[in-house]
C-alpha cells in the first residue's frame, strides 16, 4: 500500500520538475527531523534505564500533504496590459507532521507545518531561500514542546504571548523553557522572529522586486507568581534587534534596522465574589534606525541591553480594567493609554499616541429570553500634538440584542457607531453608523425541518472637511436571504441564498446581486460530496454589468480508518461590462474582456 501511495505522490501530485527541485530541501528537513527524533529517543532511553518501572510509549496526532494548483487565462492575453494579476503561486505544496508522544511523565507535542516553495510577505514567489531562511520563515512552523511535570521545553517555532504590551503573539523560531515550581512562574525564550531576505531590484522576471528584511533576533523572559484561575503578578522583559550583517543587499528606506526593549509589569486576579481586576504597565526603549549615530546625550541606557542612538526614544503604556460578574449580568470598564513613542515587540502596526476608555455590559432580560451586550467609550488621539495642534476624538459605541421570542422565531439586532472628530483648522469629522437586523424562523414536519433567515444591514458614513468645505456621504444597504431545508430521511443537504448590495456615494452608484446554491451529499459512510454554484451581477452606473459565474466541487473520502483524502476544485469565469471596454486596452480588443481562474486543492491526512 505504501509503495502505491509513494508512486501516487511522486507521479501524480508532485510533477517530476517540482519533485527534483524540492528533493534536496526535503532531504535537509528529514535530516533535521531525524536529529530531533534521535535526541528525543536518547532522552526517553535514559529515562527508561533510570526507571524501575517500564513505561509504555504512546503516539497520537496527524500528518498530511496538500497540493494547490492555480491557473489563470485572460481574454485578451499577452501582449495586452495586465488588467488582472494572478493572486496565488501556480503550484504550492504544504506538509504537516503533528505527533504527540506520551512516555511515563513525558508529554512531547511536535508541530511541523511547512511549504518548500512558499516565502513570507517580504519575498516574492519564485525566489530562492536558503535552509536557515526556510526554518525561520514565519510562514513555516517547526516546533516541539516536551513537558514533564511542571517543566516544559520549547524548541523550534513557537507562538508565545506573555502579555499584550510586551511580546504580542509573534511566531518565533528558537529555544526556551517554562518552569512552574509551586506558585513561581519562570519563562525564558530566545529565537528569530524574522528571517533575513536580500533586497532585489525590480526586473522583467520580478516586476515588483523584493523589499527585503533584516534578521530579527528576539529575547524574552517572564518572572512572576500565580495560581491558575485565581491570580498572576509578574514582570516581562522583551528585546528585539535587527542584525545588520544578516543580508548582503540591505533593504532600501523606509526599511531600517531597528532595536526595541520592552519592560512591563502585569497583574490580574479573579475573586470568589465575581470581581475581575487586571493591569499592565510598560515602558519601551525603541531605536528607529541602528545606522544612526550614537546619542551624545543618551536616554537612560539599559546597558548591556541597549545603547542609545540619536533615533532612540522611550515612552510608556498602560492597560487596566475592572469588572463585576453576576449570575445573569456583567459590567466593567477599561482604560488604555499608549504613548507616542511606545512600541511593542509583537504588534508592529499597533496605533500609539492615544488613550481610550470604555464601559462594557452584558445582561439577560425578559425571563432570560433576551441577551444584551453593549459598550460605549471614547478614543482620544494625537496626544503629543505631532499631527497638529489639537486632539482628535473618536466615539465608540455598539449594542447587540438577541431575543428568543418563541421556539421557532428569533431576532438579532445590532447597532455600531464610530465617530472621529479633529478640531482645529482642518475641521475633519467622520461619523459611521451601522444597523443590522437578523430575523430567523424555523418550522418542521414529519419529513423535514426548515430554516429561513433574513439580514438587513444599513450603513451610513459621513465625512466633513473645512478645506475643501463640504460633507461627503457614503451609504450602503445589504439584504441577505438564506433558506436551508434539512431532510430527515435523505443524505442530501441543500442550501440557497440571495444577496442584494447597494453602495451610494457622490461618484459611486454600485449594485451587486448574487444568487448561490449549495449541496452536500453523504454518499456513504466514507464519502461526502460537496458543491456550490454562484452567479453574480455587479453594475456601476452608467456602465453595463460585470458578470461572474463561480463553481466549486469536491469531496471528503475516508480511504481507510485513519486516512482521509480531501479534494476541491473551483472555477471562476468573469466577464467585464463596459466599465473595462475593449477600446481601453492596447491594442484595441473588439470582444468582451474577461478571465478564467481555476484552483485545485487536494490532500491526504492520516491520524494515528
């Protein structure tokens, strides 16, 4: 059987070309996995020799291989302009191996998920990456976490979150340890959160080039006291630094080598009377450009952790909250502050230079048939006045009400408000309101049950400026109707939906109408078929409609007791209306421009 599977992978799923190009990389990966497995085996063997009682080895988990093929045919094709670009790589393979080893007191979960051809967002498809870049690529994951008692070892790719203001939740390739002796909590980890990528200028084979990136090294530690579900208090320290020498061709500005040190104090507790408290205080020392000269009047140095440059700054952040929970209700408040120069190690795109306060509540009413969740608060920005002489104000409010009127009829209603106000010379102001109503009705008979659901969403956005003076309105409406019949004595499960969308603005009058029909069919105990057909018309006045036909089909097949084969194919046929007329192409195309896009995804997964 395994010989047949190998032939199937090599000659059917893997084309000969891709097999040869990926074979060396796969060999390196297998050598890497073998060394890890050998190390684990040695540890287990030593532990077995030292034990008077023989412990059995148990392995659970899953493994699999997936292939995705992509195709795009445009009408007209080359040498006409690229009016539609490929959205995916032409061929993509992905492998996974996720066993968990249980041996005595040892618990060792593995996590190996990788693609030999896929690169991260700083690298273009088709460019090569060396083995170190492959291992440290955030898109890939090679990790294991052996655990014995309260001691846990971390090796390979790990997604660690000590707190919101310190580590964030980056994927990091490295090594570390978690210790929990008594009420003490000790965590240490060192690794790489960004693999090095050389800059590549745009060319005929690589139109957009490669932006490139420096290797980013990461250190983190936590020391605290805690008891699960009751309280925790401790300190976090995180340092990240870009290694300038990690690339031969450095990225161009604005990508600069950076360094950051974050220190935070975190505390939270839950009382037996339903009170919850949490607070985190943090300070960051952030260097925007390590190539900048050293500072003659340095900000407080934390040597040997960091050295101040002229581009180094420090700032603070605070997150705190308090809440009280009852049997059928909860109420609480939150306050957050982020200084203009504060940067976390994990959330690189976090908005700083702001504070916000929020009141949250949740309660049941009307004999517990109604559930209400709501919040209201304000966000104040530009605290440092860097973006102007005045503060900006944003009103944040939302409420959601779910009501179970009868056993058959429910109604869910929500309202969201998001307002922004920037006083001063600019006079900028924006207000966004959204109202959504979703009634659902179910009914049954002896042969089937039925679900009919409708959703109406109204959104209104107003933007006001002084220069130039005036208010711009952008309103949208969406209507969605869904019908799902369920037959008690049939293996076929269909569903149907219709959606209407309208967007009205000064320069936009867009209407979208979509009809969708889907079906799943339990052919037998091992095979389940799935399919969906969707037709859409999108019209932007005064042009004629764009037409889109989307078809998807596939199956899930339990080939053996623990081996599953999944397959899906999607075909997308799109024809432009007069919005993209043939006369706008060069040379002029007399027909109707369009494209045919196809995707095939298949994979085998084995559970053991």
